[in-house]
């Protein structure tokens, strides 16, 4: 029986490290499960007489905010950027040792945070600090790629670089809050993570990638990317964040209304309805459409507060944005990148489609739990619990499906 060459066995053993998206997306897939298991454990402890809420060193909602804004999607962000940034800027690829080191640092730091949340606040703080160090290494790597590029026009690449820098700032602010708790620091952590990091980053990337992906499969197709809309949308995002932080959230309608209009206009011009014929592409379009929906909800929230109605929409706008737009876009983009960079056909299988479809259901459930008449009724509790359980049930198979892809060679024999 022939003996497999040692070099080939080594390549198979370390195949998870041969491309940055493999290692980071694997970390993100595992985090999806861990974050949801943690939060469902908390919810069941709060709402059902099954077991007591876990005893934590960091209040569960405040740990949940950090995990969702900084500890989960960041793995997918760096896996994506380390893959596409050198291509956008026409530079050498990021060295394997570098992105592997960063991925290990982020994963180890997150493990430290989880253990610390259950055992020691000091250990949780150490995890957040180590996470910031890994994040700083990633930012420095992307900055060096940008500086080494000889492209004439590389202004667009500054958008994602700037927003991941803001994400690092938010991570550091959260570490500061763990050391010296103050409501202003936590409010800043929330605002920076949402309005200076995730939302503007995904808006900018969507503006570049959705028309590009659409043009490759929808024929005929006219790419619509006005040069003014990205800056205009980003101004609205930043204005919302600024009004939030300064205690003027009732006036965010000034930013939310135009942002909702621009987002819905883009969905229409990019061909939302046509995209549904190709499910993998449609997932991207549907996720982006949630941006328009969520900003309409934020605008309604603002108007209710200005009118003194005595009630508002609670966390409904936030969950429309976080589950519908951010989570949906990450699942859609990660699925497409994972299939394309593994040499597989760009076709969503049943696991992927069901995971995405159920995610839409989860977003609707979580919105309903925040609005009258459900919000003041026991039904709200069941909607929240069902949303958490169904979300976990949907994403465990998705995570397992693509974890297998990251540990397997490309099916077309191409390196990477």
C-alpha cells in the first residue's frame, strides 16, 4: 500500500490555515453557537423554572452586548477583509503566520472572556484586553496592506479600514468599563460598536459587493453605484450614533428617514425581486432590505418619543438591525465566500437556505416581542424564548456544514 508523502499529510493536517477565511470563519461559526447557547441559558434561567440564572461576574445583558457587537461578527469581518483587501488593492496576500497568529489570539482571548464571565471579572477583563491586542494586530496588518498598494485610487479601501479601527476603539472602551464601570462608558461601547463599526462597515461593503455579485448572474444587469450615496448613508449612520450618545435619541428621525429612503432605493435599483430567483444572491439582497426596514422602525421610534405617545417600540428597531441586517448579511456573505473559495458551485443548499429563512423568522419574532400588545403580555416572554431557541436550532447545522468545508481541500484542486 503506497505511503502518503509527508508534505501532503502536513498540508491536509494544516489545511485550516491555508487561507485566512478558513480559520476566521471557523472561529465565527463556533462563536455563533457559543453566543447563542450562552444567551439561551440566561433566558431560560430568567423566564422558566428549569434552572436558576447563571451566576456571572459581568451582568448577562452587558456581556451579551459585547459578544454580539465585538466578539462574534469580528471573526467574519477579518476573515473577509484578509481575503479581499489584498485583491482590492492589488498587493501580496497576507502572510499565513500573521493571520494565523491573529486568529489564535482572538480565539484564545474570547475563551478567556467566557471563563472569566463565569468565574472572575479580572479574567474577563484580561480576555477583552487580549482581544483588543489581537484586533490591533489585524488593523495594523490591513493598514500595511493599504500603504503597500500602488493603486492610483484606493480611497474606497479606507472605509472598511476606518470602521474596524473604530471597532477597536469600542473594544477598548468596553475594557475600560469592565475596569471602572460607568454608564457613559457602556453607552459609548454600544454606540461605537453599532454606529461606527458594524453598520457603516456592512453598508460600505454591501455597496461594493452586492451590485458586483448581481452583475455576474443577473443578465442583463446595470450596476448602480452612485458615488454620493455611500458618503450620504454613512453621514446618516454617524449622525444617528452621535444623537444617541449625546442623549438626543428622540431626534434620530433626522438621520433615520433619509437613510431608510436611500437603503430602500438601493434595494429597488439593485434588483431585489429579480435576485430572489437565485437564492444565494437573494440572501444578500434580502439582508440589505432589512436596513431600510430597521431604519423605518428607528424613525417611528423617534417620532413616538417626540410626540410624547407614552409608549415606543422598545428594542424592535435594534433587533431588526442586528438580526435582520447584520446577522443576515454576515450569514449570506460568509456562505457565498465559503462556497466560492472552496471551489464549490455558488448554490445555496437546504441547510443554508433553511438557516437564512429561519433567521428571518427570528427577526420577526424578536420585533413582535417588543411592540404592543405583546410587550406587556406573557406572550413577549415566549416570543423571546422561541426566537433564541429557533435561532440556535437554525445556526448549529449551518455552522457544522461550513466547518466541514473549512477543514476540506478545495474541490477544484486549486490552492487556497
